[in-house]
C-alpha cells in the first residue's frame, strides 16, 4: 500500500480522535480472505485497519454502522469503529484494536447469554436501514413487515439468482424455486419477531478478550429471526455445549428449530457457492432436499 494511503488513514484517525497521530508501526494481520488487515500503532495507541479496493468504502461504512448498532444494545463487546474512508487507491476501516486471549471457564456461557440478550433488541420490520455484505457478497436488507417474504426475496431468492448467474446446476435451482414457494409450511403456528442479528456468526467471528469476556466482529447486521444467528453457529463449528445451554436457558427456542436451521444455513452455503464454487452446490442441494421433504 502506498505512502499516500497510509497518510490518509493516519489523518482520518487523527480527525476521529481529535489529536495528531503519527503511525509508528504497521504489522500485517492474517486470518481473513476478503481484506488486507493491519495492526497499526502510534502515540501510545493501537488500531486495527482493514483495507480493500477504493470501491469498497460503502462496505466498510455499513460494517461500522453494524458494529455501532450492536454496541448500542450494551449486550456484548465489539471493536469500536474509529473511522472509514477512501481515496483513489483504496478504501479502509479503522477499528479499536482488541488484545484477544483464551476462553475461560464461563466464557462460552457468557457468549450464549450475551447473544440471547442481543436477540431481545427488536425493530418494527425485518431487514435494516441499509444494505451491507455477507462476506463480500451484497446482502439486501430492504425492510419488510413479513418475515417469510423477506427471507424468500432478500435471502434465498437473492442467493439463487446469484447462483444461476454463477453456473449452479439447474436441478438445484429448480428445487430452490419449489422451496421458495413453499416456505410458509416451515413456519406453521410460529410468529417471528424482528431481532437484531450479528448475521455472520461463526467461530471465526467471535473471540474473547484478555479477561475472557466475549467479543464479536465482522458482522452482517440486520433484524430477522433469531434462529438464523443460532443456526450459523452450528454450520462451521466453534461453539461449545455451554454456549447452547446458556442461550437456551436465557431464551428458549421454539419447536421446529432443527428443521428451520437448515433453511437459514442454506443461505450461507449458497453464498459460499457464489463466492468459492466447488462442492457447495451439492451441499446446498442436500439441504434443499431435506427441507422439501418437510413441506
């Protein structure tokens, strides 16, 4: 990254913090596949910086807004947004730098309780005030008072349209259309309330600070069925029995969750197909088949 971009990032941090800042070090940080990430330090403070192409400024601004939305609930810690910006060469997001540690005895239970508390934050409609991204895929958050319509159009339908463009097997697409038309059967006798969701909650997007307190990051925030967040925690692993016991103890789940979680995880599997291709199409079709058998 060129010197001009680092100077612009430094100026952005200084403006946000209200004090002059000279960056004394910048160290690449691994772990992600979408952005280049750095730990930068100066004047006794450290920051976490994400960098991407110049056209990605809106993605970073939406992420900052999502972190602020979670933080406003005072339910769980997130890295505080500092500033976002862009120039002709790059876009960036600057966050509080958090020193991570190891989970302690009660850490996973505290994460489960914190997620349950987050899910009690509500809104009038499903969706969100702005679109954002799931990974690097645009995530459509057009607000809707009906959950099934929202999920059909903005989640399942959106990913199926992308999959068609990306060469998904025709049989998967045909079955997906059948599933979209029959979603109502999966929600019999269940009224879904809009809950604030992290939106991309897998093991890689949660951790613990040096005190063992839970921290979540890299959100894809919107208001939706709380089961969608919980479902994703089961998709890629990383969450313990203590986490689930604590969540259920704080906010019991409704009957039928074990079926609906497959619907919610289908969204993420389709997104992985659209991002990476490969065997995710077969995994998605298996989920669709299971769900069609329930309709």
